């Protein structure tokens, strides 16, 4: 028995030594690169960021491929084994976040899904068919815990789910940012054994990763957007009234205005009074995908003094034609409040372009500040949580760092 205990202790020490050595090697490489006159030091920690891969296949050789989504430039980097646990090997390498914004792993001749690469990303892990965010040094089987709240929303009850990090302190001097998530029921439903991992964006895991890498802390307010399932449905709640629909036959009660008012005037004050969060727009963000992306865009433009960052993923801008959008946008004035708009989409047929590209150009033409606007067109993207999960960290970068490297040059 004593021999087994000693063996376990020795093994644990060896893993810790390997992790320390890996970190030391990465630091040395970063310092050497920083000393090079060819490396522009535009950020506090330089241009290089460490990326981790927890490989459940226990491959002998793993490589990371870094890509620039705008230029197509890429670079293959062999990863170094940093450590292991009972279920996986852990690999790491460094990539240039000023040069690349996308990455994927190759292991045993297999390739993972592509994902956003930036300072808010710690890493990803592969276990069977699951490919999920990974935070180096944190537990791997993390199950988020939510507090459920019920609020009146235009005459019916609205389910709200609040997640706070493990170190959250209600009386701490340091406050937290707030991320409001539309279609938030998908994040909570992932705890149901019948749910698929693909139905969630793993937002708590991604926020934990962001905090570990940047120190930026946030809570999550996941908002159910099913309406009351009787008089008001999701297609009513997430569609604002901007005029006639572009497509004949499309129906909606267009309650998006009422829902936006609930978000800004009821939910946000409720959260700010009861949680240790900032109350300014700079630290208050909202995000959603598909119809949730459409409503996110609308909410942010209607209440820019409340929401300072918008994660607009695959938005359903097709709902209204160019004339309707032009009429709506020309009435807006962002002289005093200009939110950061992060737009993401994939190609026509599988996602919501060309409508998002058109909106991006429309915003540019109306002189929307370039430093508050970022757009990622993913030529390989589709209209699915797999893609929104993979690129969610770019929205976090916009919120936490106020700039999306590579996309804003």
C-alpha cells in the first residue's frame, strides 16, 4: 500500500515538473522572440500567446495550425507535451495573436474543428466526439451552476439564469462585467443528460478561460427567449418592428421592441442592484445568434447607453430589406454612445451572408467608428452552435480588450 502511495506522489511530482518545464520553455521562447527586432511589441505581453490542447487520444505527435482569416496566411507549429493526466496528454505551443486569429489541431492524422485564437483563449480539449474549451490548470469536467430568477416580461414570466465564477464575492471591491446571453436556455439545458454538447456555446467555460488569461472577470445572465409559448413565441420576441418583412409569408408579432425594453429597463437594473457588477455600458455586453443575433443588434442600437458591446453571430438581417435598414439606421446618432459591434457569419446557403457583409459595409458607409466595428466572415462556417461556440472568444476579445486583433488593422 505504501509503495502505491509513494508511486502516486512521485508521478504527481513528475507531472508538475513537466508542466513547470513547459511553462519555462514557453517563457524563454517568448522572451527570445520579444528581443528580436522583427517582432513588434504592441501589447503588454508581446505578440505571442500560449495555446493548450488536452488530447484524449493521447497522441504521440500534435501540431497546431494558425491562420489569418483575412489573408489566408497560415503557419504549422509542432506542439510540446507539457503533462498528462489519467485521461489525456496536454500539449502546448505559442502563436502570434497579432498575425493569426484562427487555429486548429492535427493529431494522429485527424483534425479538430477550427476555432478563434486570441488572448482570451487558453485552449481546447478533445474527448471522444466532444471538442470543448479548456482552461490550463482548471478541472476538466466542469459543470456550471446557475441561479434561476423569474421576472415579469410584458405580462408573462421570463426565466433568467445567472452564472457567477467560483471566486465571485458579493462584497469585494473588484466588480465584474456582465454578459447577457439571448437564447440562454441552451446554455442551461446542456446539464440535461438528454442534451447534446453541440447545443451549447460553453459560455461559462469560455469566460473562465478568458479570466485565466486576461484577468477580466464577468458573470453571465442567460435569458430564455421562448416567449410564453402561447401568445408570444421566440419568432415574436426576437424580431423588432422595423417595417415590412423582406420575404413574403414570414410571420411574426414583432415583439422585439418590447423585449429590448425589458432587457434594458427591467433586467439590467435588477442584475446591477443584486450582483457585484459594474453599472456602465463599457462593462455590460449582450450576445446572441441567428434571430438572437438580430435582436442583439437591435437592442444595442436602441440602448447604446446600457450595452457597450454586442456579439452579433449569424444575425437574421435578411428579415428586412435594404430600404428598411437604411430608414432605421439613418435615424441613429452615436455621437455620445458608440457600442462595439462584433459581427460574425458564414457564407450564403449555410449561413446568413450576404446580408451580414452588406450590413458591415452599410455601417462603414454611415461612418460608424472603425475602432468600434469588427467583422469575421468565415468561409467555412455554417448556421450552427458548433461555429458560434468556436468563434465566441472573438466577442470576448471585443468586450474585454476593446479590439479584435487581425480583424481590425
